[in-house]
C-alpha cells in the first residue's frame, strides 16, 4: 500500500481517512472539504487512492459510494472481500472483519463484490 504522488489534495483527503475509524461517503467528503478542494478533484484523488491500494470503495444504501482505508492492499491487488455494515438509524458504515466466501461462477470472472448488511449498530440498539 503506497501513495504514488503526494499533493495538497491527497494530503487533505488522506487526513480525513486517518481521523475516522469507519468509512466515509463521497458526499460527506465533499461537504467536509468543499472549502479547500473542488468536487472533481476529490473524485479524481479518490480514484487514484483506490488505484494505489490506499482505499477501497463500495456502494452503500441509496447507491452512494463509500470509501474505507485498505488493509495491506497494493495497487496491483485489492483483497477487500469483506462485508460492510450500514446502520439504518445513524447511517454509520463499517468494514466487518469477517470473511465472506464468494463462490466461483463457471465461465465468469469476478472483479469486485459488494456485500452490504443493513441493521442497527451497537450505539443505536
């Protein structure tokens, strides 16, 4: 896992990921950083950080893209085949530290999976 090019925009976005324990949506990042970075740059940097193996993306409730820090991924290989949990009460999203067995499908290759579990988190129960 390494970031190939450090810029002010990259530093601002990576600082956001260092300050949270879960995932962050693109809309939340745009809201937080709109004073310093424009929306297009945020999307471009997120794409680059994913290519570098720093973050992984997945779809949350209502089709919003979320990003979370990777754990030992590289630019050549992402191994983020874990489910994500989104609280239906407070909206918080976390990576779940469990393995989900994705079946092999004959005559197909799987490039990416999205497993989203909806429910109430421990704080909202």
